[in-house]
């Protein structure tokens, strides 16, 4: 199976990701395959490398179903392969006999969904590699500094203009987005869910870029604040807390952009 670096897809392919990001995910998967083979004493399984090349239009069988594509896969072929993987995963009970096929379907669906934009979370395969390391982010944060800066600027412009184009759930939404992005980008020391007074939680100021554990803490605090009867983190409005949780999810590639 080929491990050649991915080339730009032919016109009409379904891949929307920047070439550099595709290259990074490809190379990470090849390293992981070789490391796994060395540990097991076998041959590397270049499934992901093949799936990427196939999605970019390289002639060959589909990575899960094996459907021939002598002229190279187009968007319809890729969509059909994703659907086939999902159907298999939804209808196949786990067993020792089915384990290999289930794993293959999961890996293929995951990489094809990222390549086509159905998922914003780039798959990482090598131990120690974080998704953000492959997509211009940092650690678990998959959004680039340019993306977060532009999103914060749109949130400020919408808030200052009284525009409600953001998809938030009430007053404070844009302030929650702005506070979260400024803090996650290292431009604000106070975490977005910080609140005065005593209580069972602590939100100390961050020195520079917040660590993943700090971001997880803030997301949990925002979710607690929204739960009926949950712990109230100060006097933040529900819209503000909802925006904090949504913005952190977006930074991790787990949700849509909080402003549109």
C-alpha cells in the first residue's frame, strides 16, 4: 500500500482541508503505522494513507468497502463510503470476529469526515500528537490564531452594533465569546467563568496561554452554571455561560463557530 505524500486532489474531489493539514495528518498516520508494526513485529497497515490518497482522487479501491474507482473517487464516492462505514457501525454488534472491520470502519469514517468538512477534529494517530499540532492550532485546540482572532473581531462588531446574528441564547452571548477567545489566546489573564467570593471552585488567573486542564475546568464551570440547580459561578447570565461552553467546544473542533 502506498505511503507517498498526498498531492493536491484533482478538480472535483471532496477534500476541503488545506494541503499542509492533510500532509500533517498523513505523515502522522504513517509514523503511527510504522511504530505499531515495529512493536508487533509485523508489516505496517497504511490504511489512513490509502484513504487520504483515495479521497484526493488517486485511482484504487475504496478503503472500507473496496469499491473500485479506476478513474479516482469523486465527492459522491466519498459520501457513499462514509455512509457505508456509518451503516456498518450502526448495524454491527461487537465481536472478536468483527473487531477488525469495526476498527477499519471507524478509522475510515473519521478521516473522510475530517477531509470533507463533516468533522472539524483532525485525527491524530501517533502517541503524543495532539489534533491542534496537525491543523495549525496548539495541543487540543484545532483553531488557528487567525481563526480565533477573526471570530473575536466579529463578536465585538456584532455586540457593538447591537447585531444578534450570533446563534447565542440570550444577553451576554457575545461577551462570553469574546472573554473566552481573549483568555484562550493569552490576551486576558482572568478566566471567563471567574467569579468573586468563596466557593468550591477556583479560577486563578492564567499566565500566558491557558493549559488544557484550565480550559477543561472553564468548560465544566460553564456547563455547571447552566444546569438546573447547578452551582452558580457568580452572576453570569445563562447566555454568557452558554457562549463560554460553545466557544470552548468550537476551539476543540467539537462544535460550530459561535458567531456567524
